[in-house]
C-alpha cells in the first residue's frame, strides 16, 4: 500500500512539473518570437508539440511556429504549419487568425489557388458572416493574380455597397477594373510554341521585341552557317557545328520565351495590384 502511494505521489509530481514546463514553454515561445529568435522559437514550439497533450497548447505552438516561419519568409512551410491547426467551427480558437495567416502565406508563396480555397473554407465555416477586411484583401489580390478580374471587382463593389460608402469609390472601382485597364494574360505555352515555329516570335509575343529579333538572327545565322558549310562540302563542320548551334539557339529560345511570358504576367499583376492597393487605402479611410 505504501509503495502504491509513493508511485502515485511520484506520478502526480511529474505531471505537475511537466504541466508547468509546458506552460512556461508557450510563454517562452512567444518571448522568442518577439525577440526575432526564430530558429530557437521553432525548436521550442516543436518541443511543446511533442510533450504537450493539450489541444489548446498544440494550437498555440503551431500558431507561434507558423508566425516564426513567416517572419523567416518560408511561406510554404508557414502555410503548411497553419494548415495543421484543426478548426471545426467559427467558435474555435484562432479561427480568424488561422485562416488569415494561412491564406496570406499561400498568397505570398504564389499559391493563389490554395489561398482562395482556404478563404472559401473560412466563409463556409463562418455561415455567411461578414468576411474580415484583411481576409477579403487577400482574396481580391489572389483573384487578381489569377486574372479573375470580374470576381475581384464584384467582391470590391460588395464591400463598398455593404458599408454604404460614397459613390466615388464605386466609380473608381469600375474604372480600375475596366477591360482596357486589366492586364492581359500571356500564355507561356503559346509563347514557347510560337518560338518553336518562328524563332523569336514568342519573345515578341511576351513583349520583348529586341530580344526576339536577336533570337531570330542567331537562329538564322546558325542555319546559314550549317547550310553554307554543307554547300562547300565541309559536311562535318556544317552538321556538327552549324546544326548543333541551331539546336542550342532554337531550344534555348523556346525556354526563354516561356520564362519571359511568365515574368510578363507577374510584372503586370504586381503593377495592377499596386493600383488596387491605392484604391483599397481609399476604401479603408472611408470606412
């Protein structure tokens, strides 16, 4: 009997000590985060996740870890970490914060589809409640980045209308999202195929006229060099050097035009989103 009591006391003391350590660990995680000691912060969060059996402790640890990873600009890992926070209803701890941070990290990582998926899940769980402005902003920026300008415009107009803001903001929104002001999406595959048919044409499609001209000249020069050497019966030089150069210039030009089209899209969207953020600031001041 005495032995059983001693074991019980030992287990109770161990449990109390562990509980105190876990609480201290969470406070220590927040402290490390505030001091920008992100490597130590992530390690401490992992320790809490390993030792704590409390769902609330684990939610806190995951949230702090996600914030720390975001501060390190590791947006993909941060989004994955926020995704591990289990949310079952709008009453759950970190409901707004989890979906905002996760969708924001998805957006910053260039994963716009997943950003919208997370926001749609938020809207479903919130049962039609008004979406917070910070989450709505991520949604509209993601829609713009996917060239879904009509949906982005409708979301912006709904915000203005629901808050009874002045009509000038409606006019500004309509003007920003006019077809002529919205960037047109360049298809990278189309650019690549155009350069396959006519060297340099894909570069021109992506807006790089000079580079397209240079690509055409290089390909034409390599082809001419190969044909000329075959004509003067230097077959080895013609085939090996001429057509090898042609193959390099041609395949390289195709890859380059694909990259140029992607870069053009990103640059156009960044510029468009800058204009949208100016409008958003006007809406925020009027609200």
